[in-house]
């Protein structure tokens, strides 16, 4: 999964984290693995996997 933050700051919001966990849980029910969620900012990106959210 991935999306961008038009503000340029890729720090995950609480809504980003909550939605990602909901998608991960739904995927598990269907046998689908969520490998990562990337948020793209102006000069950097955030990986939920690398930052410990997944």
C-alpha cells in the first residue's frame, strides 16, 4: 500500500495507522499479506514495516 501526504510531511497520522491495521486484519481473513505501507513526502518517505508499525 502507499499514499502521499501533500503537506510534504510523511509522518503517519493516527488515522493512517488505524486504517493500515484494519487493512492488515482484513487481508489476513482473505489470506493476503500486507507487506508494507509507504507514505511519500516531499523529501523522504516512511515505511510502516521499517518503522515498526507492521
